[in-house]
C-alpha cells in the first residue's frame, strides 16, 4: 500500500472515531439521566412508603385507643347501670325515714310502723346489694367531694370545718357519689 492510501485510511478511521465518541457520550448522558430519574423515583417511593407507614401506625394507635375507651365505657356502664334507679329511689328512702321518725300511740299503730320498718329494711338491703352505701358525715371533717354545706354555724365542742349536723343523708354507688350529704358545718 502506498502512503496515500494509508493516510486516507487513517483519516477515515479518525473521522469514524469522532462520531463514536460523541455517540458514546450521548449514550452515557442518557444513561446518567435515566439513573438520576430512577433514583428520584426510588426516593419518592421511599418517602411515600414512610408516610404510609406513619399513617398506618397512627391509625392503629387510634383504633387501640378507641377499643380501650369503649371497653372502659362498657365497664362503667355495667358498674353504674343502676345509678339512675338509685337516684329515683333515694327520695322514697328519705320519706320512709321521715315516716319512721313520727311518734305513734296505740298497739294498732305500732304494728303498722313495724311493717313500714320491715319494708324500709328490705329496701336498704336491696340498695346495699346494688353497691349503694350511705356517706358518713356526722362529726366528720367536711369534704366538698362528699358533702354539701348548706349552713355554717359556730358551736363549741366542734373543731373548725367539722360537720355539726346532717340535714339530708348522702349516698354513693360503689365509688361514685350519687347524692352528697347536706350538712351544717362548724366555722
């Protein structure tokens, strides 16, 4: 081969090589941009995944709280189911006590009072079975959670803030006050 032919071949190779480099660079750039795009998509999906996990955990916690709250409400409903009935019966109990405080004379009247006492005792026993108990107040220290002060007096023999007299009995159902005791309190 002569020199001319060799130079031509070399020139052709050089010209052929240049476009290959440009082509390789554009392919590399295209691959790089695709990789960046894929990385962005992966980051976005990871972020969405994290958000969904957080939402799931919050929803699960809300559901657990709801379940506990409804369970507690159900237990309270069972525990205090007779509260309304007790509230309506207490005035009847008060009237029985007032009736039993009246003095009677004669044998016929006394047997009637004995019958009323029996009914009163049965009513008290039924209330005790349901968890109703009288709030102790006489000579106790005044407790605003259990007692309602309607009068304040100054009497000797009593300490300050001590209950002098119970005007109306108070009752509680298990640990809940149904009706506070109405009392006179020493200053």
